[in-house]
């Protein structure tokens, strides 16, 4: 008995694509096709899309699916050439999960060589220059071509019909039956029942329910009434349905003015119930704590969405854009940033990069314990570009990774993640920490996929309140205490009086490292002396000191990158008997006075100037006083009577 007939009795073609299920297909003779539909070398088309549609129409009659493959673009973004291939072209990529999968997905790629290649001409048209008609697999009859993925799609009218059916309470099956009757058969509808279901599922996933949006808008309006400096913005689609929401309160604006020089933009957390990414603009304060400058619930992660969000954020912050932004490896973000914030330096968040590396190179990480250390060394440990390139090439050679496609693509963007290319870009040490991981884990502690949108906003406010409480607690601790000094070095005493406790720990660690540094004078030119400083690591750094103004520069660029002096520079300061951190090397954002108001903070950002906010503040303070009074008055009958009579 034919294998196909055995299999087809157990499958409902309405629910499966032949390509998806990969069943053997009944051998067919070459389907009869009108000569005008057969591709021929030299045939020209007005556009690349027209060439695709021509090949698609031919493929539908011939009995195979197609897809777009390789292409090249010109400097202006125009397509120079394009290859359209059979859907069965290539081979499935290997996956480490295949070892534990009980039931593998059927194979759908058989290395088929059939393809159509077009290239642009001087007249602006696209000409067929290569056509291979032979397939390495059997074709389906034209009556079954509508099951193939490339020949299925929902047009705008069909989406409208589905929406109307859903709003009228018509079931998908009944609606599909009606569409099939109207089209003269299911094969003429243009899509199968799975496509219908997927459309509805996607729509439900990304569209806010009206009840949720109504409650959210009421919540945001109430927040704005309480705090006129609270800002929110919404974006709607052509049907006036909310797609994107951005918000920032007065405290976020003040924090951004103080600490918004570096921003980490993170969309890794998703509110899984709706599948909507939560986008956070995250920074770091003077206690090395993560702070939030603004949040957004997004409809999707397209270039247009990110352009709207970045524009909205900068307008909310009085037009000020960050000096540096850290993101994950997302092409849409990259494009949106290049158009909206072209002056902002764009770096890749190393934590995100490591997460991707662990996913794409899991086998290497598991097999070679030394790989993680060498990979990290390439990211952080080189002062010269030539050193980095040599170390990268050595790593690829050692672990046989020269042909790894993911590493090739990563290397193309090396200027955005390798520290050797970004040491002069101030990043507040955010790219070398797990700032995104920390904030994402915090969000998960407060927000659950079970929360509806209104609950989400309420729990998000709890997150903000707790983060701000932690900052207030750290402020108090830094103001009333001093770190214990292991030895009475004057420069340590000065640093302890200036820096917050957390930042002082970093400074003190650099001072401690100076004990393992050796100095060698390389040259002296007028007031500038060049030193070679060698630490315990197997490489050295070049430090230049100008005695005219006590300025110092180091090849490690730690001060430029982090804003705190490195051990190599401090070693020279000790040599020159400099006992205080020069003012030029104290960044205000790391000091105890980082939050002291300056003239650069717009007056409208003061959270105490608005009468409504001042009333709320006084109410909270009075509530605290009255609660303490009630506690004391309730201790005895005598104190109770005094309180009652006194208040009478």
C-alpha cells in the first residue's frame, strides 16, 4: 500500500501544512503548465516583488513552495540581486535539544537545488539570469498546492471577514465553511484553518482588552492629577486601539537629570499573559543601585515602535538624550537609535551578549571550562586593537570556531561590545555588570503574568517605591557613617569623605592594587613624564603624568570608562606625594552630594513645589506624628485622657 495513503487517513489537512508535517508526497508527473508561466532566462520584471510573485504563481502550478533567499543591496538600500529557492532547499540546522526530544519534527528540507535568480539592470528592471527547474523531491498536484506555506496568506479583506465573524460570535469552523463556499472550495480560500486560528491567537495576544485599557487610562490620569509632573503617552493604531504606553513620574525625571548620562534599555521582561514586552530605561545612581527613568508597554518590537518610544522619552526629558545607551543585539533598536539619537553612543550590553553566547555556544561552554575565561578576556582585557584581534583569532583557532556563523556576526559588531573600542566612552561601569539581569529579576519579584494591566501598573509602582526606599536608606547610611580604613592614607580619608560607601569600596580596591604595581620611567618631555606600570597581570599600562596641572592619563582608560581612578594612575599619584583626589577626577554622580540641586535641574522637576504634592507630603508626616502620639496615649488611662482632653 502506498505510504501516502496510509498517512493521509490519520491527518486533517486543514490543521497541517505538508511542509510542516513532512510526509512523503505521491510521485506525480510534471504538472502541465502554460508556457507563459514558465520562467526563462532573460525575462524582465518591473520590481523584485513582481519577480517573486511570478515565480510563486509558477510554483503553485508546478506543485512546490518557495521562499526568498540570498540578496545583495546597494549603498542606497536598493536590492541588486535576489535568489528565490524551493522551500525544500538546504538542510535543517543541528540542535543540541535533538538528543532529548522524544518525537522529532519531520524533515522538510532535502537539499533541493531548484531556484530562480534575478539581478537589477541599468533600466531599473530585474532580469532572470539563472533558472533551475529540477527538484530533488516529488512535487504535489496543483490541487494540493494551497497546503504549502508560501501559497497561504490572509489579505486585508479576509482579516476583516474573520474579525466580523468573531465579533458576531461565529465559530472559526462555521466561518471557514462559509468562506470556502464563497470561494468555490477550500482550495480557493488562500489559507487553511490553522492560519485562521493563528490570526485570532495573535490578535488576542497583542491586543489590549477594552476593559484593561479603560482602567489603565483612568489610573494614569489619576496619577497625573496627583502629580502634574507625571507624564504618560499612548500610541494608537488606525482603529484607535492602544498599542504602546509610555510613562515617567516626577522622580524619574529628576533621577534622569542627575544620573541619565548612561542608560541601559532593556526589553527582556515580558508580561507573558499578553506577550507584550516591558521596556525599561534603566540607569545607575551614586550608590551603584539600578534606578528606572521610564517604562513602556509595547505592542511589538519594530523599528517604528522604538522610534516612537525614543522620541517620546527624549521629549519627556526636555529634549535631553543620554550620552551612552546600552542595548541587546536587536537590529530594530539599532536602526531606531541611529535615526532618533544619532549623537548618543550605542554600546551592547555585555550581559545580554553573554546570554546569547551561552545559547549559541552551549556545547563549547560545557566541553571547555576555559572558554568562558578566554571569551571574557577578549571582551575586557586588551588596551590595543591589535591585541584584541590577535586574542580573538587565537580563541577561534584553539576551539575550532572559525566557521561559527554566530561568532562571525558578533565580530562584525565588535566596536559596540569589545572594551578596547569603548574605553573612552563613559558607561558608569554598567556594561561590565549584570545591570539588566538585576533589574529583570527585581521585576519578576513584583509582577506576575497573572496580573491584568491595571494590577501590573499598581505592582510596578510598588517596585519603584521599594527601590527608592533602598536609595533613601543608602543615602542615610552614607551621610551618617564613614568606612573603616585599614591604614590612615590621606588620599583614602579624602575619598571616604567624598564618595558614597559603595563607590568608595571600588576606589579602595584600586588603591589596594597599587601595592602590586611596579613603575618604570619611559621618557620625559618638558612637564610630561611617561611611565610603564606593570601589575600582577602579564601585561602593562602606559601612564602619562603632567606635573604642570597634576593631570594623569592611563592606557587602561578606567577613569574615562567608569569615572573612578585606576590603580596605575594612583600609583603615580603616590609617587608624586599627591594626597587628595584632584577635583578633575571626582565625578559628582559618584559622590554623597550627587543629589544636591544644581542650576541644571529644571525648576518644574522639583517634587515639592506643587501644592498638591506638598499637601500629600505634609499629610504623610502628620500621620506619622499622630500615630506615635496615639501609641503613647494608649499606654495608660491617664495619658489617654490627657490626649483626648488636649485634642478637645
